[in-house]
C-alpha cells in the first residue's frame, strides 16, 4: 500500500515538469507574445532547524542581481515556525519581507509583507529523492505613484506547487547529485487580471554536500513570468543556494531535510 502511494506521489510530482516544458515552449514560440529577456543571479542561505521531534524553525535570506552580478534589485528575508506532524510531515507558518528596486530612473524602493503557510513531503523512489511542497502566500505590496509611496497596499493571494527530484547517481554520497525541480505559481486578487498565471521556475543543477547538515545547489534556472500587461519576462538565471539543516534533538532518528527550496 505504501509503495503504491509513493508511486502515485512520484507520478503526480512529474506533472509540473511536463507542464513546464509544454507551456514554456508554447509561449516562447508564439509570435504574438512580446517577451523581455533578462540575465540574473540568485543567491540565498536557507535553514531548517529542528529542536524536537515535532518543532523547529525555518529561516532564509535571498539576494538577486540583474545583468548577472551588476545590479542588486531584490532582497528577501523569511522566518517561520515548523511543526512535524507525527514527527515526519512538516507544516510551516511564518512571515516574510521583500525589498524591490524601482524600474528605470525611479528611485523609490517597494516593500512587500507576506504571511505564508506551507506543507511538504519527501520520500525515496530508488535512487531518486522526491520533495513536494505546497505554499500559500498572502501578499501586501506598496502602491507607488509618480515614484512616491501612497501609503496604500495592494493585496493578492498566491498558490505555489514545487516538485524537486534529487538523483543520487553515485553510491558515494560525498559525490554531488543531480537536481531537477519545477515550481508553478498562480495568483489571485482584485488587481490580478491578465496574469493569474504568475510564473514557472525550472531548475537543473547539482546538489553538493559539504557536511551532514550543510550543502549547496548550483545550476541554471529558467523563469517565465507573466506581467500585469499580459506579456512575459523570460529570465536565464545562475542560481547558488546554500542549505543549513541542524538537528538539535538529543537522539537524531533521521537527518533533517531542508523544506524551503527557494523564495
């Protein structure tokens, strides 16, 4: 029974990868779509700290630059409480804040406050470790007019589904493993009209272990994002994410697994 359920999860988790290839290909080859291209670098430190069988904390910090390392335009911090249901299935609740640089010659940075909730599950399927995550976000963005904050906030709700596959090609776990992941994001709100589909993030790279509770992944990420105008941004991203997963339980029954996976 458990094996059948895991097989079902595995098949379901493959869906976003299929969706990503088909959808991104369709949009980027459509002659009627106007696409703006970007080259970016995303770096972050992500931590999941477990203090007991059922409780822990998660926190992360992200920096993004445009034109690879030339222009810093995005800073993001997140913190949350994690509860492991039955000691195995993590759910989280927390707060996040984003600072976003203005476009063009404008000078006013935009702030965004978020409340988020998430659930994740992981299991092994042969040499493949499968991680699935559902995250919901309530977002309050600054409304800026003529390069000045109005004091008003624009609210939206975003739903995210991530499927990540870590493939242990070699038996020696000190050797990097292959990582393939895809995340689909959709959003809703009064101001959301032409871009209910927010974005799709496809990542291919290597997971490199440093020690039992410290690792990083490095690789290429393709992001297709629909703008409020209905047109698209396509970003080619170099990604470098560090993961720190300390387990402070007196008796560690199993290693902690990072449940973040990126902003």
